[in-house]
């Protein structure tokens, strides 16, 4: 039965991809909106969790405002699903023509140092698209990810991630592979905004509340001297996307009492800046602060994103 469910999910995704590849862009956008609204209506636990976390993050906003942002968040991720499937059918030139990129000179400067680059981001906007599109302008990178539970969807998303030359690093043996990539002056992309537990977690302030966060980025940067560059992508008018490479994260001085936490906090601060600007583009359906509705779980929705919370890099 599990294999049958996986096959049915895969068939559904392939059908949607084939459909959005031929339909007008406005129709595809409408389909994404419908998918998002459907989840918003039927998925009460995640809707309730999103609203609860929005209320805690934005205490001055009313219940109605938080609910409206939550609704827009579901719509965004419905559209994001359709957009990823749609862009996976485009040629490199077609995809490149839809992108506006800012900050590539920062990447070139970092690579010139010869110690590698760590791109850090969150589940904000179009993080998957940014990783894929990066290699249209710069050398390919290594993406740190967790295999999806559905092996057919896993193979599909891996083909999309690697279509422009990227490689994927999975959890087993991840540290060794990341270090090898950085020592070769390569670039590695790591998401940092999922709750984790264990020795490799540190609590940093996120919207004024402690959030358990991976120290992988900080530990790797401090060990190798790699430059840490926050990266973010979001949709703009006319079916275009804006990709931004932020200024590098400043490393703490040698006498810093807690360099891991300091670097992690600085990375988180950049993410919070973007989420405050466009809150509907972040994954509020993930239980980022575990003291909010701890009985809820996010494993059933947006598995490619939610499953990242089980990742960690020592």
C-alpha cells in the first residue's frame, strides 16, 4: 500500500507538471493558487499552527491579519510548487531570461579567496529555484538535503536539482563531503531555519524568541575559513524572479565567548529581515518554536521542505 501511494503521488506530480508546461502562465498561477487554498481549507492543524506562530511573531497584528498572512502563505507555497514544476521543463536560456540577479560580485570575491563559500538560506520564497539557477551564472554548487520518503519524487527532485550541474549531499557522510567541497574552493548551500535538537543545536533569537538552530554553517565556516553568504529569492511581476546574494556574514573576533552562536545569530538575523518584509513567503507551517502547539507535526505537508528539520550536520 505504501508503494502504491508513492506511485500515485508521483503520477499526480507528473500530471501537474505536464499540465503546467503547456498552459498559459496565468492559468498555471491560478492552479497554484487553487492548490494553496485547498490546503488552507482542509489542513486545519497546519493552518492553526501557522496562525499561532504568526500571532507570536507579530504581537501587534490582529487575529484577522495573521489569518490573512497564513492564507497568503499557503497560496505562495501552492504557487511555488507549480513554479518549480513549470521551471523544471524550461531550457537554461528560458530560465535565465526570467531571472534578475543581484550580488554575484560578492560570490566572485569570495571564491577568489580560495577557501570556498557557504550559502545560507531559509525556507523563504524560492530557495529551490535559487539553487538550480545559481549554476546558470556561476560554477555548480553542492546542495545539502535529506532524501524524500517517496523514492519516485526523490528521484524527480534530484534530477531537477542537478539539471544545471549541481550535486546533492545527503546526511550520511555529509561533513566529510562538505569539507572536501570547501577545501576544493567549492560552494555549499545549507538551510538553517528548521528546528533541530541535539548537540549540534544552539538557541538563537528569531522574532524575539529562542529557536533551536543548526550550528553547521558556523562550525564549517570557522573551521575552514569559508565565506558565508546569505542568499534569497522571491517572485516579482511578470512571472520573473529576483535572486539576491547578500553581503558576507562577518566572522566574530578570536576572543568571542561563543563564536558558534554569534555566527548563527547573524545568519538568522538576515533571514528575519526578509521574513519581516514579506512574511507570507516563509514556511510558517513548520513548528519552528516548539513551545507553540507542540502536539502538531509538519511531516504531512510540503515534504521536501518539512523533512529538512530532521537534517543535521555535526
